[in-house]
């Protein structure tokens, strides 16, 4: 169907004289090594591992070599020269940040609901439905507002609304239920189309049609790289945050803490009622306490991640203000509308 119904526009360049095999090789090595680093970094304890150190060196050298080669090539596989376009370069930078936050949230929310709230895989996936539903509803609205409203205002509005949702996510607790999360995710679903759709359109608005394929591929790549970084960043922050908060919470577990004594008495009563052997009572109480501390430490780590992702969005506001003002044509000017 694509071959039958989709035709290339006349401005699309065809007939390459030379395939940029060197650029393809450098790009493949750079992206592959980066993917391996991001996926295995947390497992290998990052730069404590020789594999991660060597992989990082290969990735950096490949990216530098790719940029150098593509600036010299007549028909580059990646047209980095096009990044001289200010809206595209700024939009790509923001795309990386938005990719980190968006895909990081998509990764962390199902993990949080399954690990701490005990949701099934289906329920954990369903929790993302309100965000997707509001995003679908708001997309046509953003399209209608793009022409009459300054695009920078739309991006700023989306950024602030999304930060609001991250503020709510940063205050979650183990007592949250499904319907407690729905309003927060609906708010996030409202803010995201104002950012992504407007930024995509604005970033590519000043690109010549002949370069549109190169520009859109670079912009899309920036978001995907941000998404991969987001997965690795969130996984690392949660793992390290669990350790930090566990140490902090363990400092309160002392014989002089009256709350600990109350917990032990209540736990002992429940365990005895459940028919536990009295000889194993002390060990069982310690097991319950350890589980409780681990769950609370994990919850605090998830809250920390939400704070960090929210501040990442706030950090894009100065970049948003640097985006060029979109010029509007006046009706009747030079006989055109």
C-alpha cells in the first residue's frame, strides 16, 4: 500500500553518487556502544567495570570521528551541518531532556506499581491509560492553538503543567491507590502534547524542504537517545536511592525509639495470631522490619526520581525563551493571506 499510494515529493533528493559507508560504520559503532553502556552500566557498577570504561572510550571516539567525517563528506549519512539551524539545534537539546523525562516516567511508573503496590502487569499497564487518553484529546487542541498563539507560550504551558504532575508524583506514598494516580497522570497527559507537538513543529519550521528528512531524523534521534539515557538514569537513581535511604532509615532503628517498640509489639501479636512458632518470633519480627524499611526506602527513591525529572523540565525553560518568535503573515499583505 505504501508503494502504491505514497509518492516522493519533487524536492526529495534522489540518486546518491556515493554511499557514505564510513559514516554508517561510525554511526553504528557509536550508537551500539552507547546502548550497551546504558543497558549494562548499572549491572556492572558503571565505571568500576573495564567493559564500561572501554565502551565509553569507543563511544566517544566514534561520535567525534562521526562528526568530523560527516562535516567533510559530500553526501553524509548524518547531515550534522543542518544543526547550524538554531530552532533545530535548540529543539534537539530539549528533545533529549524531554525524552529522558518521558521514557523515564514510562519505565518507572509500572515498576513502582508492581513492586510496591502489588499491581499485576495488566494493572500496571492500565495505570498509563489516563495519560495516553488526555494526550489523545489534547493533540487536536494544540494543533488549533499553534497558529494564533506564540509557540513558546504553548511549550512553556506544557512544561509547567508537566512539572505540576511531577510534583504530585514526588509526594506519593505506599498508601496510594489506582484512583489516586489517575488525576496526576491526566495532568501529565495534558502538558505533554503542548511540549512535544509544538516543539517538533517549531524545530522543523525553518528547515528547507530538501533538508526536511535529515532534520526530522536528527530530531527523532535526539529524543530516542534521551529515552535510552532516561531508562539508565532512572534505574541507577532508584538503585542508589534505595541504598541511601535505607541507611538513613536504619539510623532510627534503635532500642531507644518508642515507635520501634510499638511496632515490635504489634508485629508479635499479629504473628502469634497467625499461628507462628514462638521460637521463630524474633526472626520473623526482624524480617517484617527489614521488609518495611526496604519498601519505604524504595518509595523515597521513586519520589527522588520524580523530583529530578521535574527539575529537568524546569531547566528547559531558558532554552524555550531562546527559541525564535514565529513570524505571522498579515491578511491582505502583498495580495496574499
